[in-house]
C-alpha cells in the first residue's frame, strides 16, 4: 500500500524567505513522487516529479525537491518565497504494482501563505 | 490551460437528486481519473479508466458511478445526493495507465453544491 503524509497543514513564510514543505511517503514498490500546486479556483498542476533518475529534482517557478530513500522523504523547497507562491501544495506518490493498476495517491495538502 | 475540459463548472442541486459530470481528456490521453476534493476529506481518488475500461477504484460510493466512452470522454454520475456530497470534483488525464511519466493533467473542476 502507498500513502503520503505532509507535515503542517498550513505554513506561513515571509516574502524572500526559504520555503520548506515536508512530505514523507510509504510505498511497497519503488515510488514515483510528485509535487502539485493548486492556485485558488484552479485545478492542480505539476510542479516537479521524481521517477528514479536524479534524486534532486528541479521544477517550475524555482522549486526543487530531493528524494531521500533512507528517510522516505521528498521535501519541497524554494530559496526565496514570492507572493505568487501562495497556494495549496500536494505531495503525491504512485508506483507500479504487481497485482493492481497504478494510481496516484495524494497527501492532505499544505496551504502556503506568503507574508509581505 | 491543461487541455482537460470539465462541465459544468458549477452545479447546485437538492438532496436526493442525480447529476452527471462530464470530462474531456487531453487529446491523445487514454486514462481518465476522477477525484473528489472537500475541506474535511482532502483530495480523494474515486476511479480510473483506461481506454474505456475501469482500471482502479478508490473511495467511490456505491451511489456514484462512472464510465469512459469510445471517444474517451468520461462521465461521473452521482445519485441520491446527500449534503456531504458537496465538493469539488476533478477529472485528470494521462497518457498511459502505467503512468510512466507520472504526470496527471487536471481540469478546473466541477463544484457541486447539494442543498
């Protein structure tokens, strides 16, 4: 079975400060990991993904995430927060199973607020 | 624009009624996924179809059903609606059921309000 936890349902940072959103996963097979962002009144869009290539993954809008197998983590970071980063962020996991078809499991989400 | 189209964008109905939500995936995408997003449950996977066949089932209630048609569009049918069914329903599509790329393309959602 697969699952995703995100520590902190709400994170506030000052504009220009480091953004760190935490994600831990559980998977019985080698995982694919993703971060999606949801802006108000919009659908989710992909920020970045890990698919067993480089462990440090760079995404759009200056975000990056590092896959750490030993810690079963895939935390999202951005060196300097911008007002436009205020949104809901979802970590997700998927992976090929032996006996069932793939599906993407989303974490509960972290709402990021950026304070001017 | 993700290329995934969902209709209607907003829907208000009464308890006990039935509604149909429609999704057109991105051109070329064979897989369609339905998710329910509510404040208390977060983003919940409902069901996945690939090229017309059901591939995976999540937390979908028996009152809900879905199908994918030969032209690959999908419909989610919600019946005997309850207040708790009020939520944002997302459709997403991807190229392959195997999710080798892993990327889902989401529509903007259908907001259902049950009064």
